[in-house]
């Protein structure tokens, strides 16, 4: 019985970013990308020629009879081969220098390619929800190229890169959301946002784990004080874990116990996610994502609205709205 061979065609995030970089530079600086491809081809040809010369030398030595010093044809062949090899080596060194200069210019556009890769993998993760939510790389490349065309031009490179990144993010989001149910959109947008944050190096993985898992311990560790009777048991349990999560939350437990009445007043607010914390130091000390964790501890029911506020501040209002456009790939 024959064996079935399964070939994995999946790309890595960094590998896709390199592939997309070629598309970006090819669009923004076509002559530079063309020169790079020519140099890559020339270097490949040079390496093949060097291999051929080595084979020639080995063959001549193998078939040579008698003393090598008396074989004038062999000596002439070796001298000619050496001269060609020296010429090829010089050509390769020059090509490497030119390639390094070109790569330095290409890397100025890497931020666009990196965002493009992040957006594709955010889209791809949806197949874990449903096989109907599977997107091909070919369809995504159409979106990516459309973003390059539609992004607002700007003579200042930094501004142009920003415009392209925003357009890639927007078109990818719009395209995906057209195939999602309303209840799935917030989940996807939050996942997309955290992947962007992770790519920028601004996401704490332990904080993200806490957002999803809370305190996984089976017991409450400490008995809940009477002054926090209004706080749900799950919130008290999570609060103890939050205290130990990292230095940013150090002292939060004692702070809440000391000002329990003020926190109770804040807890009872209908839209507490839109209001500052009772103690100013936590408004100043915590990042927007960390504030989201604290809201989660107190009022899980307000997390969806808090999430929308977080995403709107982190990206913009577009990403908490349902796109109305019809995107044609």
C-alpha cells in the first residue's frame, strides 16, 4: 500500500515578511528591486561557474599522466582556470557590496512588510474557528497590493510608510469582517490588535494570559475581607493574582482595601470603563492594556465595551465599526 506524503506549504511570519518586502520595494522602488534580483542572479551564476572550474581542475588532474610539471597543457589549463576564478571572486565581492547597499535601502520599508505579515497571520488564525474562514495567500496578496496602490502618497518616507501600514490594516480588517458574524468581529479585532502590539514589542504575554485566564488557582489563597463583600469571589481571586503579575500592579491590593468605599462607588457605575479609577496613581501608572485587566477584575460584564474603547484608542474608531464597503479582490 502506498504512503501519502503531506507537504506543509505554510509560511512563517518572518518568511512572509521577507516575501512581502519584495512586493513593497518592487512597487515603491522598482529599479532598485530589479537591480537586486539581477545581482542575486549574477551571484548565483558566479557560484555555478566556480563549481564548474573546480570540476574542470579535478577532471584534468584525474586524467593527467606522468609528471604534472611536464604536462604543459595541464599547467596552461590550471593557469587559465586560476585567472578565471580570481576574476569571478572579484566580481562576487563587488556584487556582495552592492547587495548590502541595496538591502540597507530595502530595510527602510520592512515595517510595511512586517505589518502585512501580521495581518495575514491574524486572518489565518480564524480557521481555528471555522474551516469556512480560511484565506489563501494569493487572495491576501491582492489585498496587500491594493493597499500599496491606494495608500496616500507622500514625499516624506516616514509619512508614506505610515499611510501604507494604515491602509494595509484597514483593507485587511474590512475584508475579513465581511465574512464574520457580529459576535466574532470584536474577538477578531482584539486578536488582531494584540498581534500588532506583539509585533511592536509592546505586549506583555503574561498580561494577555491573565486577560483570558484570570487566576487559574483552584482556591482563593486569602479570605475576602468584609470591606470587599461587594466584590465577586472571582474578582477577589483574580485581584490576588493581579497583585503578583508584575511590578506595575504591586500594591494594588492594599490600595483597594484602604480605599474600599471609593472603589465600591466606582464599581457601581454603569459605565465604569469610561471613568477614571478612584485613585489617581493607578490612572497614571497603568498602561491602557493594564487598565483593561483591572476592569476585568471588577466588572466582567463591562469588558466588551472596554475592549472597544481600548481598540479605538490603540488603532482608531474604524476598527470598532462594521465596514459597509464591498471589497473585490
